[in-house]
C-alpha cells in the first residue's frame, strides 16, 4: 500500500509521538509498503524534504517557535497549525494514497482535510484533554474519519464513549530485539526517563525520593531527558538535601537509554497527562517495573493495571514513596509480567491493527 502519515513533528525532533511514527514507518517499510510523512518544519537546520531509510519526509511550514504559543491554553502556535492544515489539504487533493494516518495533533489538519481523504483516513489519538474546547473536539473529530485508533486502552475507551465511534487500541510498538533485561541483583536506582516539561511533574518524583530515602532507601535517583523544564528540575534537585544522590543527566543516546532501562530498579512516571508512554513499553521489554500516579488524564495508570507491571499511587510524595517500596517487594512478579506482556507490543504484531484500515481501489 501507499501510506501517508500526517503528524505535527517528526525526528530529528524528539518526543514520544515522533518516535511512534518513525518506528511505525520503519515497520511498514520493512513489510514493503511505501510511506510518506508530512510534518511541520521545526527548525531551519532540517531540510524541507529528505529520505530516511526509504521513508520520504516533507516539512512545511517553518516554525521554530511552534511549541511556544502566544495563547498558552492551545500549547501550539495557532497560525502554524492552520498553515500546516492548508498545506495538508493541498497535498491530499492532489494525491491518491491507500491509507492516510493522521496524528491527533495538530487537530486542524483533520478538520480541513477533503472528504475523499477522510474517507480513507485513520485518526490516531495519543491523549485526552478534558477542558474546553478539547472535550468538544473529542466528541466531534472521530466522526470525520473512517476509523479511529488510540495509543492506550484508556484513551480508546474515552474517545469511543465521547464520540460513539469504534476506537481500536494500538499502543506505541517497540522492536523487542533492541532491549535486554538484567537480573534483580544487577540492578540499582530509581529512574525517570522522558521529556522534562511541566506536565511530566518530575518535581513530585524528587519530593517522593526524599521521602523514600528517609525510609531507608539507600540508592540514587536518575533523571534522564531534556525539555523546557530541565532548568527548573536541575534547580530543585540542587536544592534537595539529597542533591548528591540525584543525577539529572539530560539527553541520552538510545544506547545509553537501553542500558539504563536494563540496569535500573524502578521506572517512575509521575505525569499528570499521558497516553501510553513509549518508555513504559520499553521498560516492559527490559523487565523494569513501573510506578505511576493516579491523575485523571494519566493513561499510564491503565497500562500499569492492565499488564500488572507495577503500582499506581495517589499523587503525593508520601504515597509515591510507599508505592516504590511496595513495588520493590514484588519486583520479580512485576518484572516477569512486563517481559511476558511486551511480546504483544512488537511492531510486527501490531501492524495488522493498522493495515486493516487500508483502502484499495
């Protein structure tokens, strides 16, 4: 099939959705499908058009400040959203793909897509928002396209309930052969891995680590990842009485990430808002138990409960610390569950759920 992916950002820009579509594209190419990606050009340093391993990537418009909106509630530059949407509309009018895959963001590209394109489109939902106008859009937008899928069971159920449209669960896949798992005795430290932004709530983890240490936990906290909130997290870590045991290491390579996941004791996801974080799938493939917090928009809770790979706690430092300790006590059970469940997350197993929506004429 000839497949077009429309997503706001794409590598070398870093993020969970960027990796989702990059690896989905790679998996589709490996099965012989043709894949084109249309995304926003986030930097003048990246070309307008290039080829990544057989995947053609097209970028427009140029918008280095796309994620620094003038109206913070929208979290994106509205002008860029509509310029991108108009460009996508022109592409769709002159193309004849078998399947169009739309990332949920930046919303407007689906709204302005021609009816003919939407009739062979799959809208991929990565998260839910409960505030206006997002609640309204979650009821209306799924009806614009032929099919819907979502990154987690919780997101899929929410979209299906809101829109009364069937929504498939298609998690962010992984390539299992890239990961490894060390035994319990070879592991140490609590780790956070991901973007460092306000809604990731990393400061809650630092407070919980302080409580954890007061209860006798003698190992370290490692915070890996970059983002606009990194300076604030570094300041919080430096002001902690346990600053000598908190390592804020910033961006790390894929090789270092694989090693960190294989050798850590616990992964903590303190986010207020998530879908199915890719790092959780990677942790499962690494035999690494997960602790997360019960915010209404944190889809990680559903993942942890579905696969029995760790603990969900109330979003307070004391409760999060207690959750870490109880997870350590059941470490072997959670690790085994993760390794077993990760088998169904390999992209080779997931592609069928995506390709069944293709339209061949």
